[in-house]
């Protein structure tokens, strides 16, 4: 019992220090989300985080992305779709020397503007707020100098969460957004709520362990480290 308590305590310290996740790099860009067979933007095989398809017509990026962000699209699939969209908008495919190059991110600007416009039509629904906020933070996370300054994406995601109580996937997204902050209070609160709402074996559970757990762990281990009781 003492050993289990010490293990859980050590794991909690890792979270508070910002070191819980075993993955390095900007969390909204560098780490793909597991979406199973769900439809998203065309993507290459393998584990490459910038697996752009050379035959994809990027002139269709904005319209394709908006079409994929349909009302019935799960939140985590939306997150992966916006991650891919940001990468297509910001980076060109590999050149002959197998290097990626930054390109004019006008498509990212257009997509963000279109997503923000959806939040201004009457009473914006939770998904419209989430999409605009999450994409704004994803673009910022890409460390691109042409990022959408002045857009507080996190506050939009918070408004979306307020409209959809107990939405574990949105809490997961908020935990990733706040993971770059030196103050881990908000991240921990979002992560606890996400873990609490995640059914065992669900897509959310798998992504929580993938992004915030350690190798070989299960949701129960993550739940125990956060002192979250099983529902």
C-alpha cells in the first residue's frame, strides 16, 4: 500500500512540474490524436507528425476542414482535423532534400476567420466556440510568427465547456492548451474532469493515456495519480 501511495504521489509531482506527458514538443501540433477510422483530412501513414499528402489539393483546405467539422463529428476527431489543417496551412510538403518549409499561412488566417464568424451568428453553440478557440490555440502552438495574435482561444474553449457540462473531450482539449503554462492549476483541474468523464476503453480514455500517461499505463493508473474516483 505504501509503495502504491508513493508511486501515485511521484506521478502527481510529475504533472505539477509539467513533466507528466512522455511526449515532447508543442502538444497541439506535434502529437497526433488517435481517431480510429474516423474521417479527417488526408494524411500519410506512420508516426510522422507532419505526414502531409503530396497529392492533396491544399487549395481546398478551408472548405474541406469546415465540411469535416460537422455537428456530429466527435470532439477528438475535430481536434485531429484542426491539427492537420494547421500543418497543411503552415508547412509545405518535403522538398528534394526531405526538408519542410514554412509557407504563407493565409489559409490558416482564412480558416480562423471563418471559424470565428460561426461564433457571431446569433447565440453561438458550444462546437462553434470550441472550433474557433481550439484552432486559434493550435495555430499559436505551431510557433508560427504569423499566428493569430489577439485571439484568446482558451477563453472560447472555456465558454464551450460551460455550455456542455461534463464534456470530457473538451476538458481534455483544455488540459492540452494549458499544459504549456507554468501554472499547472488549470491544467490539473481540466485533466481531472476529463479523466473522470472518460469511459474505460473509449477514444477519450486512449487519448488521455497517450498524451498524459506513461508507457504501459492504463486509464486507471492515470485516474489514481490524479486522485480521481471511478464513476
